[in-house]
């Protein structure tokens, strides 16, 4: 492959973004006060958003993905709700205003995702979008798994067009997936407003062009923010919640384009 190494590309992106941030910082700060955020938190459904938790803030995340699909279920098992589930627990800590440290653990293959995210610029009247850099590694503790250490890097871009209307682009690289080495992809997400101050959230991870058997993953969620909590009722075709499992469209859990699975996310913010 003739492309520059992932490390070099990430370094170039970081230098460009930091240079832009330094130039903006020389101007009058008033026009760069962030616009109002919609309640999407630091994570959309599975994809990261560019936003930081905030200094001296902690965000706790619980994810739940049922293993049986709705189309394989029936009224006797509540269309998969009686099946087992992949459970995830995560914590993000705001060590600075624009810097988060994250730990997330999925029960599937005992996958620990360790990451840092730096919010470089946030959308404001004279700043058209928000940008963040996220890097880390997925560390799989289940025995018998190949390539158990899987570093990754992500550039997270978002644009708020109107209240409740947001677009997210997350160009990403991970060194290893279940079937790929040095996998690249461009997941996308969006939100649209619903009545009652709720949001409809949608994510799409295209099939990876380097793997013919790759399957595109999609998720949708009904999201509601109440008293420091964000509740998300999730439907989608894949159980993957970590970068190494969703980026290649080749999750070791296996899934098909026509699968429909249920799940939920619960997010809670705390001061410390």
C-alpha cells in the first residue's frame, strides 16, 4: 500500500488543526464562544462526538445490546429481549476543559477501550464546525483472540445546522480488526429533532472496501435528556460498540445487513 503511514497522517492532521486553533486564538475571543449544544454527550450511539465532558466532570456510560435479532425472535421471547446481551460500562473524565480520558469495557471478548480525546475547536459564530482528535487502543482480554492490542486514531468532525440538526463525520483508522490489518473507514452520524425535546440519532458505518465480506452497519436511537441523564433506545443490525469491532464491518460477533437488534444506552454526568 502506497499511502503514508497512519502515524504520519495523524501527525499532519494534528499539526494543521493546532495551527488553525492558534490563529483563531489571536483574534477577539467573543466571536468564538461556542454555540448552544444539543444534548448528545460525548458519544452519539457508538461513534464519538467531538465534545468534551468538561473540566472536573465525569460521564458514566452503560450500553446494552441484545444478542438475538428481532427477526429471529417471537412473542415467546419478546423478539430477542429474553436473550443474552453484550454489556458495556465506561467512564470519561474531564482532566481539562477540552481534554477527556476514557475507559470503556465491553463484555464481548472482554474488550477494554482506552482513549484520550482533545477538542481542538468548537463551533461558534465565526467557526463553522467542531473538531476533535481521539486516539487510544482496544485491548482484548479473552484468550484465543488474535492481535489482542489494537491501537486506533479518529478525527471527529461535527456541524450544527439548526437546533437538533447535527452532522458527524468520523474518519478513523485501527491497526487490527477481526479480519483486517490497518483498516480505514468513514463512519457518519446525524441527529434530527423530535417532539418533546427528543432527538432521533442515526449512525452508518460503510462496508470496508478492503474486505469483500464486510457488512455495512447501521443504528438508530430515540434519545431523551432528563435531569443530567441521557436515555437512548437503540435499534440496529450490529452488536459492535468498540472501534476495532465496528470499523471493518467484520465484527467477530457476526451480523447481516438485514439483522435488527434492540438495545439501549444510559449516560449520566457528575461533578467531582
